[in-house]
């Protein structure tokens, strides 16, 4: 079993819908949780960075961490075709090393 | 542009040749990371520098791989005697010593024929 599990998708939704992306993890020592967006053949772009449990909002994006369930989510409101990309979750295992999910491919249909 | 930059963006090489990639981090970041990513997978950690010191190297990294950061600024990643299995995207990231948020460059796509 991988330390971080993420459904690869693809997840296809119509423009304007609310998107929910999720990761589960097994290591309770993780304290920092990140969401990255990656367009095809580009490097990952940091979207959200959260510490411990709770919610964090930035524009149309909301990150949610539930440490008791070892479950994190990223919500995208008013989704746009430009949001079509692969979304990767990552967690901090130690002072520096990130442990990654495999990524969920998201398709927003106009 | 103040982001992480990588050079070259694409490299095609024949099996057995050596290749070298360069990464220029965000200027105020003292931490630099190399990752490898294959299709449909998240990035795989290769190595990490704090200033010029290489503090960690993945156990998965063969001896054909070596990285340097001689003056604590840019870094190079060299792969000797390339194999077809080395074909991947090689990503560089940098962070400050505070929260450790890692910012990635555009990557170098390596194809070994």
C-alpha cells in the first residue's frame, strides 16, 4: 500500500461546477499538506499549503485537512476550462522530503 | 523572471552517453531539490541541498547519478552511461528554510534512445 493514495481519474465535470479532489494517507506523522497543479509537460505549481487540520481558502480554491481521518481535499469553485490539469497532493514526511500522490487528471468541459 | 529555471528543457541522447542538467533556484532560497517524474506518477525524490551541502540522497538513486551545488546557488545533475529507464522528466525545486514551501521549475525532459 502506498503512503499516499490519490484517484488518477480522469475526473470530467462541466464548466462552473464545484470540483472535489481528495487524497488519503497512512502516516500520521505528516503535518504539512500541499496541493500542486501540473499542466501537461510542465513543472508542478504550488496552489495551497496547509499545516495540520483545518481549512484554508484562496480565491476559488479551498484546502481541507482532516488528520483524524487521514484525508485531505481540494475544492475548486466555479471551475473553468483553464483549471483542466493534473492535481497532485503532497505531504511533508520530514524537514524537507515530500511524499506525493500520483495525481488526479481533471477535465473541465466548456 | 524570479522563478526556478532549468536548462535544457528537452534532451535526447543515445544510451550510454552522459548528460548534465542545470537548475537555477529562486535567488533567496537556500534549499534545492531534484526530483524525477514519469508519466502518471508523482515526482520521486532524488536529492536535496542546503546551501552547498548535499544533505540527503535517495537510496533509489544509482551511482550513475551525481549532483552538485558548488557555491550554494545553481545546481547540476549529471547522469552517466544513460539507460532507457532514465527517460523521465527531471524537476528541480527550491525553498527557503522557513515553511519549506517548494517551488518547481519547468523541468528537463530526457529521452534516452
